[in-house]
């Protein structure tokens, strides 16, 4: 026990252990008065113990408690500040951005699911382009990692969307900036392709290898802002193995998102699950995967229109919004009877 | 295999196989792309086999004409294979393919899904040896039609096979730069049952009936591009008479494709092959 190695008196040690404070981290988050109450000692004595403990942890404790004692811990205040200043990746559909709270969030895993042809790959390509939007235009100026297990990534479409993005930036220029000389768009559509790291994987073993390789790859390419991942479907006979493998991969992706401040976008298929005597539509890969995702967007058809529905989000409420897949990419639905359905 | 090997630099264009008709190529923005699975779904008699035969020949065209300068293989589960029609079509390709085009088309009958899987695993050596760059499977539906009961367990077993077949095809398509075309049949849609909309049209009709491609959602998840062919019967009125004749018109539509907008085109089947028409 770490507490037993602290240079404090034996009685103090005894009181700490019997009150349940056995590790240094447990002492990091407690205040002096609380500790005094728990150990039935004076507040000064408690403060002394905490000082010793924090010195042992190697970190100074400032009075207003604004420093991480435990590796990775942050105060809620810091987290709020971080979130408010984080740049989100736009989807190019302002209605969809609105219900997402501005766009796809970094440090989080967002799952996008839907039937074939609804626009998952389209959204994926749009985001891989949009992450590269320069900071001058409110973008992340980052690069994208696209892990393609389906073979749906078509370069021609990516170029088409990139062209539209460049045109949009030029239009923004002419509206907002009077000084045209200062901001010539130097990006060509082809430049966008150079910033997409494209992995094509065809088997489960390749998938595991790439996910394990990603940590090294992204630490070498620090400007990656978004990671697209289309999971490889292979039905396992051994459900326990499947759960373990999927869970392991999900965890790795979450860690990557947090560690490198990436947006991780998972594109998932829809399948039918036989339950309670009938077939239900559900996202593929099951519950072990669903838990790993911070956000979930379901794309579906409503009559002749495509809709996006926020199914899961820690901060945004459930809502559905129509969107369109146009030649230029993902855009707002053109129909005048736009309705944002709030749940 | 190292993970670094799985990182590919993006080309500016995906290689494509022409359909040997400018209008159809325009619909597909160049032709059938390599490295992905293109499905052609239609009811019988509309033209999927005709288009497959045309592709088998077009693969041998030089790349300057949109071909792949390579051999092709047709795995067929529908019998008999239309050898005579293929021979007839090949006569129109002699200007571009001087030696007997039929020499570079390989035909293999299929008997069951496991047979297909077995063939696909042996395909690696065959593809590189014979310089094959097009695989046609005609049709995937016939392979699965009678073998499976309608119970959840059997359907799961069936969809497992879909994934295995599709992933083998895709991995070879990726490795060797192959174009893969799979034909599929359609099923009638019963009005009362809830039909899941997949792709650009909620209503696919052929010969006046509502239909949908066979093999369900699992198979739909396996293909990258889905094309639908259909037939409409039009009454053509005779002049002066009251009995008109029926004229069959054929159309092709993009149901879903990552790089193509929703569009359709009329086509006809002539002696020289399948050609789009501008009407």
C-alpha cells in the first residue's frame, strides 16, 4: 500500500488505512477538512498529511486546486473551458451541424449508421475533406485517416467534394474579405487527397493490425484530426471471442480519440436482429460496440428524404433533421418545408 | 504483411471497365470501377446476362478504348451458359481484338455457395497466371435460392456466407485491381409487408410489378454499387386501328453508388450488344 510508505507517524498511518485511504490517489481528491473529519484529527494535522502525500506524488498542490494530482485528471472547470474552445468539424450541412452542437466533436467517438445508399460513405468523405479546412475559415486544418474495409471510398467522389469545398472557401472570401490579395486559396482539390491517409483492409487480421498500428502512426503524424473507421463485418461463431475483440478495438479507438484529440467516426451497417419473434433493424456489431461510442447518428429514409437522427449524445438532445447528398457533398435539404423534429 | 503496407496513396482516378457504349459509360461516369463489387439486379429477360457477356468481351479491349487488356472469367450458376450468343457478340469485337476473343474468356459453372468459396480461394494463382481482370458471377441469387430454409438460424448462416464471399471477392479485387460484377435476381414485394428502402428509389418496378433485389439487407451491405434494370411495357397505338401492340422498353438505374448520382437511362438490346439510347 502506498500510504504505508509515507513519512508519517504510525498512528496517523493506522487511521488512514482504517478509514480507507490506502493509495496516494485517494488522498489527492480529498480536502483537508474532510480528511480531518474522517480520521478524527485536527485540520492542521490533516493538512500536514496531505502535504506529505502530494510531495510524494511529485506534484505541488496549489490552493485553488487547479492542478492534476492524478495523471489524466482534470477539474470540471478546465474541461468546460476546453470544450468551449474546441473546434468542431463541420458536416457542411448547417442543420445537421446545429443538432450536433456545431459539428463532429474531437476527443469523442461518433458512430454513424444506416442502410446501404443512405450516405454514410458520403458523410465520411465530406468529413475527411472538412477536417482539412484551414484555420482561417474556422476549420481544424488537420489531416484524415480513412480506414476502408468496404472498398466504398471512391477518389473521384472525394475530388468532387474537395472541389466544392474550395469553391465554398472562395465564395466566403469574396463575401467576407475585402482584401482579396491576402487570402488567395492556395489549396487545390488534389491537395486534399494528399492529406487523407487511406488504409484499405480486407480481413479481420489486417484490421487488428492497423488498429494496433494507429497509435504509432498518429504520434508520427500529429496533425491528424479525424479517423474514419468502417468496421469489418465477419460473423463469429464464438460470441465471447467476438465481444472481447470488438470491446478491445472499441477501447483502443476511444483511447486514440482522447490521447490525440481526434474525432473518431465509425461508420456502421444496419442489420436485422431476430428478437421476440420478429426481425428488428439494428446497428451491426451489437451492444459491446455501442457502449464505446459517445455519440450515435442514425441515417434513414423518411419518404423520399434523407434524415439524420441523433440517437445518443452526452450533451445534445435527440433530434432529427433532413439532409441531402448533392453533387457538392452533404448539404442542407433543399426543400422549403424543412422541419427539425425535436424529441 | 506489415500495417504500413496497408496504407495506400490515393490515385487521381479509379481504373474502370467500359461497357462499350458511350451513353452507358456516361451513366456510370466511365464504366464499372475496379476494386469494388458492382451488382446488376433485374428480373429475368431484361438484360443482365447480355450486359455481362458484353463486359466479358470489353475487358479485352485495350486500355485506350476503356478496356482492361486482360482476360475475364465468368462463374455461372444459371444454366445453360449462352455460348452461342457470346460467340455472336465476339464477332463485333474483332477490329479491336484480333485474336479469337473467346480464348481469353474462362467459364466455370457453380453448383453451390461452398463451391464458390472454394473457387475463390483458389483464384489467386489463376488470376495472376491468366491475367484476369474481370470476374463476373451470374447470378449470385441462383446459388442461394433453394438451399436455405426461412428460419432465423438458416438466414444467419446464409448471411455469413454472403460476408465470406463478398470479402474474398473484395480482397482479390483490391489485390489484383479486378472489376467484379455480380448479377442478382429480384423478388416481388408484397404490398402489406414493410419494405425497407435501400437506395435511391423506394419503388423499384419491373413489368408493372413492385420488385426488390433478392437476398435482402445482408447482401445489400456487401456490394458497393447496385444497378437496377427494368422493363416497362408501353402500348403503341396502331394508326387507324384500335388494337395497339405492346412495346417493351428497357431502363437502367443507379440504386446506390458512392460516386454516382441517382440517374437512369434507357437501353436496347441489339445484335451488336446492349446500347443506351437517348430518347
